[in-house]
C-alpha cells in the first residue's frame, strides 16, 4: 500500500481483519480506513486483496452483507475490477471470474511471489490470469507493486503459474538446506559458500536471501510455513486433477514441512526447513 501511495499516487482505502493499529504507518500516509471489505468496494474502481486461504477468499468476496461483490453492487463504478493476489485454488479463481461476469465485475487472479522483502521494495513477481484487456488496464497499478508482471491466460492461469512457482521453490528449499548441511559438515565457511554458489549455476533467490537468514538462525516469517503447506496442498490437488500423480519432489517437501509444522514450526518462515 505504501508503494501504491508513494509511487503510484493513488487514493487508497484499506481494510484488514487484524487490528487497525497495524496500519498506522499507511494511514499516516493518507490511506483511508474502512470497516469492511464491502465498504472498500463501495469506494473504489479497483480493489486489490490478499488473504491466507481459499476459504478466506470466499468469505471476503462472497459474504452477502460485508463482501466485496456486495460492496461493488452499492458503489458507483459501473465496471469495477477485483484483483485477488492470494495464492488460492485455480478452480476457485475460475468460479469468481464467472460470478463477477454476472454482476459486471472483472476479476483477475494475480498471486504474487517475493515475500516480505519484495512487498516492501515493490519488486514482487505478479502472475495474472483473467481477461487480457482488464490486465492491460491495471498493469500500471501492478507496476507500483512489482518488478515482474506477466499475463498467463484466462481465469485461473495466474494461480496455475503460482503453483509452478511453489513447486520450483519446494524442491529448491530442500536442496538449499541439504547443501548448507553438507558444507557445514565439510568444515567450510558457509557465508563464503553462499557467496560463491549464489553467483553461479546454483544461484537462486532462496539461496541468496534465505541462506544468510539460516546462518543467523533467523526464522522470522517472510512467508509462513503453514501458508506454504497450504500452497503445496493446492499444487498436489491441482496436479492430481490434471493427471499428474507422481510428483516426488513436491510430495517430499510437503512431508518435511508438515513435520516442521507439527514440531511448533507452523508460524516460522519457510527457511526454517533446516530444522526439519
């Protein structure tokens, strides 16, 4: 929201299910507080949302009294746009798009990647599905939030791309942890290993950003373990629906992260996999 206000010069109306005090910094910048998703929807032409789970998406959007669709119906915009940045079900994204079409709301599924660092810096990767003309209209808005904004096709396509992204990360995090453990046992300087390998073929965002956090025993969440497990479950479900029954890297990562979660790791960041 800070980037939308400072970089984009947009008027912003905000709501969060957590306490209003958490938004003090952006309210000071001029964002206007609303009491419900519906109240936000009444005020805006474009509504951007991100919540935790698919059930949360359904509640925030479909609630007949306080939901986004209900608010849009009361507002003055004739063709409002909903951009859902939650990592959610591709099937649900298609449903919401179709429901939106019935009430003159254009819905884009636009999950993001880049964690807390990308959100603060405005360098998120944003993967978009839905109507191409709608995407073109809102791309300048998304460019205040992200550095890589790509359109992937009709409704649900953004979510499918995010599933691919999470599958890439899942096996990559296993490799990151195993590589650091090997280097540690070999008696190497781990900071030097990250510096060296991070600039070569093994280099990745996770190695260069999470590697140093692991060395500092910093397991504060940029992305919660419990939310990553949700994403892996969505990926497994979607893969199965497409006939992909054998995804050994994905399922192994799911098992390891579930082990971590059951040992009080669900609120830690995904880099805490080193503790599994």
